[in-house]
C-alpha cells in the first residue's frame, strides 16, 4: 500500500499521539518561559487541536529539519505532511506526565500511556524548551 505521508513525519506525530495523546490543557503562550513539562503540555494541546503551526512552535530545530527533509523528499510541505499524519491518527487515551529532569540545556519528561513509559527529550533553544522528537527517535532506534 502506497503511503501518502512521509514516514518520519508520520512516525513523529504517531509517537506523540500514541505516547502523548490528545489531552492536557497547556499554556500555548510561547511568549512566556515555559518549563519542559509545560512545553510538552502545550505541544499536546496543539496536537489535540490539530494545529500544525502550534506543533512546530514547540519542536526543536533538529526535529523540524528532520521532518522537513522527509516531507520535501515526498513532495510535500511540512505543514501538509503533519496535517495528513494527524488526520490519520486515532484519538488515544490521555497520558500521564511524570518526572521532569533538567540537565543544562537538555531535559526529559516521563510520559506514561498504554502501559508504556517514555522519557521525552527536550532541548533549550533560544531560551525556550523545545520537544526533541529527533532525539527520541534516535534513542528508540538505538534501544532496539
């Protein structure tokens, strides 16, 4: 079966939908300095609202570059690829956000859903925390 959406973009959005789901009320104001957990909550809210621009505002530069490259290879814009991926994903149970750990400009937030726990990486860029799906995928790929 031919895929209309870029694989990495679909995987990235799918990971967030599966592990993060459509849930949580987060502060979507990118003007104030959010903690890593608040950033992840705001990202979740943007996903729930199927807001591609909002999603991108919470993504790390590395994640955006990875997703743009994959989308461009498929002849799509990143926004179109993200919208197509979000439209194809089912709504799943709400996750539980757990322990936040900060180490300099890197952080992780535990995300628990469907009996699984994932440490979602975030990086600080230009003074703001960003969701680093590229780092999550590298970690998951290295782990098996």
